[in-house]
């Protein structure tokens, strides 16, 4: 298990800037942005009777959802076309057949009128059943047409009550249509059964699942997902890492996906020319037991570690990410000599453990970003000093602390001697 959390914090800002700031060159071989049409998001909200429960920061689940929606509507980017669909909002009766048809378009997907959308949300009252499967089918129809990104954000506090229309099968059916639609799911104070169902729905379309127990968590996550829809659509390329560097595939700049089983290590190769800088980041998604970490290392073909990035945490998460950067220095050579490339091996290791009932195959979803760009023009760049390893920073801090201790001790003895003299 990766435990050096204090060391990781020392370079956390660097890794965060790297992960957020990677840009792909025009000639990238994989993961090219596609589509310029307006991105579309359909927020699907569970308004069933169980949303009356008062267990989110002392308020009802419905009240928490309304507050979150109001904040999200205020923060929605102008270029995003947003809609709202409900499930279980209208039929209060006991007839299952009728209750399982209870899904309605509260606000149509399109240019956002914030006042109108907020007014519609304010009218909602927890009412009926939980027809998740039918709601997803209708939401897919809401987003039909256009070439931009399409995203459904499903928020529910209970599992579907309208089987045999299994929501997981519905999500797989939507994915099989090839319309590029992603479903992200959020479970309000979820049970184990609800977590499994919402995870299955999200995984079927390449989305994420998040458990939510507090108001700010709900607001932040929905905001994040809506903002993500406004990002350029990038199509990842499937890559199959190896169990050792010698047989690993060679990757160019781009976005790649792979699967990594529990306890497994995945290797990839990248060619870096003198004067270039390698930037890489990795994200691993899983529903795991508390206590986990992910490690990304850049290693030479002879096994010497060049630089590493790591992240660790405790508690539930849907994605954990880390990154690294390493510049290949310029080399002096004879005129006419072709510059030799450096083969860098990227190794992805994790310390996830499977929770009870979690399938260990085909493995954890892994997303790897690789970017090779022109290196820094000055040696003063932090990466040039190997700060990604952390050892330089640690050594500097130890030396500074030692010298400061000596100076402070000398000053204290001098002041004590003066005091006795006086």
C-alpha cells in the first residue's frame, strides 16, 4: 500500500496542474477531440416517496436536491444545453403498472432559462415509485440528435422498483446504440444494493458512480459532471499494457484506456527525444474498501526509476488519479547525427482491494494520458531538478531544518549567557 501521503502532498500542486493542464498537439495519434456541437446534459432526479427522509445534514433528501439543483443551474456554462427529467413525481397510487410509467420531462433539453428551470424544480414533491429503467430510456430520447457530447446524470436514493425492466440492461442497450451517451449516477445515502445497481448503470456507458451523504457533496459532484460535459469530447484508444517493460506497447501522445486486475501491474513504453518533456497521468476507477493508493512510475529500460507520482486515500471513491512529468535534457552530438530517443517505461501499480461481492475480472477501468512536448527552455524548471521524485525536496527540508536548529540553539545560548552576565 502506498503510504507516503505527506511526501505526495509536497508535489500535489504540481501533479494537479499537470493533470488539469495537459494539452494534445494537433498531430496526436490517439484521443483526438471530436465534435463541435453544443454539449447536452439531462439531469434525471428521483422524486419518489423515499425522498422525504430527513437524513442529509438535517434536511430531507428532496430539499437537499432542490438546493443543489439551484446552485448547479446558476453555474451551468452558457454553451451547455441542459434539461431536467423526473421519475416518481406524479403518481401517488399503488398500481404498479401506472407507477412504472411515472417519468416526465420537467424542463426540455436546450438553451437554459435559469429562472424557468428553478421555478419548475421548486414545484417538486416526493410522491411515488422509482422507475429508473423507463426514465433512462426517456432521457436517452431527450438527448437524441446532434453530434456533441451527451450526458445523463441520474440522482436516486433507492433501487428501481419496476423490474423486469432492469436498469443495467437498459444502460447496456443505450450503450449498444453507439450514440456516445454517458450515464453518471449519484446515490443519496445509498444501501449496498443501490450502490451495486447504480455502479452497474454507470459502468455500462463509461460513466462514474458516486455515493453522496451531504449537501455540499451533491452540489459539487453535479456541478463537476455538468462542467465536464462542456469539455471537448476526446475519444480514448484501447491499449493493452504488459506485465513487464520489455513486451509493453509503445504509446504516442493521446488518451488510452485499459483494464488492470487487482494486484496487477501494467507497463507501457514511450519514446522521448532529447529536449522533450514527458507528461503522463493515470486515473483508476473502482468501488473499493477503505485504504487505497495508485502509483505511476517512469523507469528506464534498465530498471532505474526516473520520476514518480502517487496518490492515496481512505474511504469511498469512484476515481483516484496521479501524474508525473520528466524532461529529457538536450545532448551534444556530432553534426548530422540523428538524436537518439530515450525509451521510458511507464508502470501503473495500485493497492486496491476488492470489496465483498465485487467482481475482480475483467479488472479496474484505467485511463492513461500521455503527452510528449518540447521541454523547458531553462534548467530552472522544477522538473529539471527531479522534484517529481520528492527526495530532493525532502533532503532540502532536512538540511534547512538542521541548519535552523543550529542557529536557534546558538542564539538561545548566547541570550542566556547575556542574561546571566546582566
